[in-house]
C-alpha cells in the first residue's frame, strides 16, 4: 500500500468532516433558518405614563403620542378621584369617564385605574415587576407634591425616567378658566350683549381684565394649528375600495366620554368612520355666542386622537348634501340620541333631510347621557373650588416657567 496516498486520503476525509461540522455550526446565510432553530424575539419596550386626564384635551393626547413613541407599548395610569382631590382639588370628570377617555386614545395599549399621584417605591416596583415597565414618562412641566418634592424623584433616581415636551397652548386649567370666564361674563351682563366670547375662544384674544375689572388670569386659546400636528394625529390611511363608510357630525366641544361612546357605536356599523367637525360659526348660530369653548382645530385634534375615528372633515357643512354623500362615498349617516342640539328635525332645513330621503340615516342610542353642557354645569356648581384650584396651578406653573426656556411639544 502507498503510505503517502493513504495519508492524503485520511487528510481529505478529516478536512471534509471539519468543513461539514463548520457548516452545521455556522449561522445560515441569506436569512435561511435550519429546522428546529428559532430566533429569540426582541422584548417589547413598555413605557408608563400617569396623569389625572381631567378635562381631557389634545394636549393630553399629544403627550400620550410622544410617550408611546419612546417604546413599543404604552401603559397609562389614571389617578383616582381621591388622590386628585387631596393633591389638586376636586376633579371635574369622575374616574370611570376618565378611564373611557384614556382607553379610547389610539396610542394607548393598557390602562391602570386608581393610580397614585406620587410614584412611591412600592408602586414603582409593582410597575417594574407586575407590569414589566421599562421606563416611566412625564412631561417637562412641574409635578410637585404638597410638600414641594418632585413626584417622579424615585423614578429619576432609579434611572428609569424619560421626559417629553409639554404641548403649547392648552391645559385643563386653561379650559376650566374659559368656562369660569364665560359664567362670570354671562352673570354680570345678564344678556348676550357682551363682547362675543366665541371670538375670543376661536381667535385667541386674551383678556387679562374684563370690562368690569375682574382679572381672569386665563390664557384663552393660544393654539396655533400646523399641518405637521394634524399629520401626527392622523391615521394616514383612507378607506378601502369596497369599504362601508359611516358619517357622523357634530360640534364635539369639550370632547368627553359621551362623544367617545357614540363614536364607538358608529364605528361598529361600518369599515371606516368619517367625522364631520362643525365650524365655530355654525355652533355659535345653533348653541349661542358663548360656544364653542374649544375652537375648530382644537376640537378636530381631539376627535382625530380617538381610535374610533378614521378621518375628520375640518369645518364640515351643516347640511349633509347629495354631493357630499357621493364625494365621500358615504354608506350611512348617523346621529346620537343625546346631543347639544336636537331640534333639527323640526326645522324646514333639516340637515339630514337628504340621507333620510335616501334611506341611509340611522339614529344611535347614546350610551351615556352626557353633553358639553353637562361638563359646564359640573364646573358652575362648584366654581369656587375650581377657581381656587386654577389659581394654585397657575401660580405653580408661573414660577416654573419663569426659570425655564419653553419649547413646544413635538
């Protein structure tokens, strides 16, 4: 036997076996996977944000949008009525309504009721262990406890805190102030001959002292709408070619739980929900010169943030015409049984006359007996407590922003 040939054969066999072993141990090329081998799934980043979410507005929604962008899943804690009363004053909106509002925001994945006002060590550990929270989020506005300490100090110390920018131009304090101003002006004038609050609310005119010397201390709508903000809130998707499009319109002023529930019912009737937002002028004509409290673009953003609304018409016409139904390919027009203005059926120019004649109109039984007037009445009935709450909050915010350069929310 040729010894050299035999050695070469053995070496070739050993080399072939080594190459085979390496090919089995090496990662597969071009994304191919061997049977039985699975890639580990990346753990989703869960972020937590809490708040009172009282008189919920587009600023709250923008904060939730920013928070969600810092992770994959957003868990929101809604502070209890008792905790709000102890730390700030009585809430306008009870917990169950605030839960509905927060749960309906399109960027929210999970809601925790009765969250504490302060992030205690016990609650923080619960967030990390039971809810698998990675980071706690809050805005760059102050959140101080009655003793003056930072409510998020423990989260910051743990290195699990992230901050977002506060949204410019609105706050719950501001909105309550608008209504308190409205109440004072109506009670002092005894008529609607005073300067129209509607113009102030819609065009951002701030009146630091009213005609009879009452200091308002209220920032009347400073919101400046931009196309970027509308795009951020929009779904960015239109209806499919065979989609059943449902249309509902209204003022949607002081967007509340009643609005949320009727939009939910409307959305269940089709594949795409188109929401018409009436102009400030239309609302003033039907509900009085002191309405709306929120201007057209503020109301549009609140509706856009709702998970049940697919698209809005900013400044929808009062009457639903045949041309409008054709243009938007509307299959069904709906209206709730609980609304601020329900006398349209008695008028000669019924706004729903065309869809009624076409047999595509349906009235929805509103699940909640709440209107914008309901919210205003809650504030009026306890206006002294809300006035004190506003003054306290405004003083705190003033001290904070005097020492800080302000940047609007992204």
